C-alpha cells in the first residue's frame, strides 16, 4: 500500500516531466500568494505546510479573547487551491534543504525525512515571536502566532476566572485577574477591548466571586 506522502508526490509527477517543479514551503499569506500567482504558469507546484489549513493571523487575538472560534479564522488549504490543477498540497514539516541536490526533506504523519526534489524553491515559513534574547520568558509569556497559542491564551484567561471563583480569599482576586499585554502594536492594542469585554461584561456577571 502506498503511503499518503508518496501518493501526493506521485500526483505531481503525473504532470508532464518537462514542466519545472516549484516547491513552496508554507501555506500562509506568502505561500498562498505565490501558489495563486503561478496558477496559470507552466509549472508543477507542491505546497508543503505543517498543518492542513490556512490561518488568518490578524484575527488570532479574537480567538484568544473568546470572540471567535478557531474554525472561523482558518480554511483548508486544499479547499482554497482546489481549482488549481497544477498544485498538490502536502501536510508535512520540512526539516532541511539540500541546495546542491535541489531537494527538501519532509516529515509527515507516516514518513520521516522524505526527499522532495525541486527546480525552484520558495520558502514562506513565516516568523515566530521573539523574546529579544530572553528565552526564559517564554514559559511565562505566551506568544500569539498560531491557533494553538490563541487557544492556550483563551484557556488561561478562563482558568484564571475559575481560580478566582474558587478562591475564598478576596485579596488574591486582584492577582489572579490581572492580565498583562506586552506590545503596543496592532495585536496588542486590539486585544484590549475584547479582553475587557470578556472580563467585565461576561465573566464577571457569571462568576459571583470574581
């Protein structure tokens, strides 16, 4: 039985060999834009991403503050590119690049270090949050770059209210319900209003001791 990653690669190989293969790593805004721009180009495209969905990152803060559900800001990559006959989508993690032999190595749920060759390579892997040389801060200060981050922040907020609800010492409520946002950019500023709305107008009304 052929494995899923093999089948996905084989789908791309079924296209004419004369067509160059473009491997795009990352299904975010950059990766999708590159794939769509090549929709009518005479190429074979393989798009590889660690997840099977595209994430609209600007709205992550609304998931973190319980305004939106995770499914409302994500869409399946295959559904977005379903009309592109020259494109194959693979869910996997690229672990390395061999520039000399023009190939990337992919881990998938059923395979490890599978080589995928390319004629052209586009790396659109995105970024991660930075602690400016203080990695020790990470376990205390959550970043907000993915759905898992947003869900974890949301759960921590909800758990804080549950802890305050169960805490009989009223003097501890202030510490339990103090939230600190670091960063005054768009995400930080826009997070304030829904966080206040969640805290003051929703959770406080339902939690007697908060």
